């Protein structure tokens, strides 16, 4: 059975194939008739054990654009609340003849665990602070769209690296494609030994921004913190927030990315988020084409 559990399990050629396939679907979803009949005989379950806006809606839209049958499951309204286990939940759903499962879960490794215990194709839509592979794919795809290619570009990931599945998946994806990767944030929010992944570590935001072509600004994930890793939000913003004055004072015009949701006024101000240097909504738009590509490529291996 084929899965997308993390970027860690992909190679450069896999990413190139996903991007070529996404190019085709991007063209399709800009047509007046946005649907293709490719997955008419496939049923997909979207299982969300954690909140989501972008990932949940764009997976559902991608599946519908491919003409798959779709069922949605939200843990908060389900029998998980009565104590049903993850494997029982998924096996019950699969017994209804479901072919593919998209899952977001708060526990790191939940998708890998599921792939070892159930007979279906699994797509990881974010597992705790571990990986968020489709986010990293849409991020690289958006860099490629804005700057022509990912190879050789200087990309800094700014903020709460420690709790971020977006950071880890982006590091794997960017390195595979030959980008130079830096992480920047407070020392307490940068994992020890992250340099072993071949990334540069910088704690001075101005230096990081002057080095980069692209800055991917992360949200501080207060919901994943057991203790406070930084004195205050105000202090975080003073040292690691990007505002228009800082952006305009840099040596060159850089591209600003954000996976969403944004804490406006914390990691970036509104005049940065809404400026033409930001590609935040392009990232969201590309998410549909990337997810169509991933689902299509996996489904092509399970279809009769
Ligand atoms: N980027 C992202 O994963 O956003 P959601 O949590 O809204 O899906």
C-alpha cells in the first residue's frame, strides 16, 4: 500500500513528479469546468483529530475536483469521545469500503502507526510536531512559482522551530531540492542538533533576513508548549516579528511566506502579510493543486 507519511520518505524525483502533476491540475482548476473524472471509483475519508481550516478544506476540495467520493470525520463530534481507539475508528470507516485516509492527529508518528495497522493508503495531514508533508510541498511549489526554482535559493524559516511540523517537513523538502536552509528564532525554540540536518542556525533576525531570498514566518504554537519558552509575546515580536519598516530597510526585496493561521501583529504585521512581497494566499491556492497531485498519484497505484 502506498502512503504519504512524511517528506523524509520521498526523494527528489518524487517531488518533481508531484510538481509536474500539480502543474497540470493547477491548469485544470483555473478552467470554467474545474473537475476531472479521474477518481470516480475512489472513496476518501478525511479524519481530523485536531483543528484545521486550510488543510481540511483544500483536501476536501482537491478530492471533489478529482471526482472522488468524500466523507469527513471530526474527532470532536465522534465516538472517539466515548473512548473508541484510533485503530477501531479507522477500521470501522474502512469497512464501509473506503480506499484512502487523510489524517491530522496531535500525536507525532500517528500516521506511521496507522499505516502499520490498517489496510488503506494513508496521507499525513499533520502529526503533532513531526511532519506536515503536503504543506512543505505546497511551500516549495510556491517558491518555484515565484522565483523560478528552489535550487540555490536561500530560505530562512523563522520562529517556533521546536514545535513546528511545517519547519521539519520544509527542511527535508528544501534540502532535497538543493536550497540553502537557515532557521532563525529564540534559542529556546530551536531544537538542539538541528544543524545535523544541514541547516544554518541564526538568532539575529536582521542578519537572517539580509541573507535570505525567502522568509517563511511561523506561528508560535502556544498549544504545544508545556512550559513557557519565551518571556512574553511582546518580547518575541520585538526580536522576531517582521514589520514593513524592517522589510523596507533590508538590502534586497525578499519573499514572505506563512503557512497560516497568522497571528497578525505577532510574527508579522498586517502591512507585511497583505503586501505584494507576501505569497501567503498563493500558498493556499497551490495547496489544492498539490493535494490533487498527491491523491491522484497515490490513487493511481490502488485503482483496479
Ligand atoms: N497550514 C495549515 O496547516 O493550516 P490549518 O491548520 O488551518 O490546516
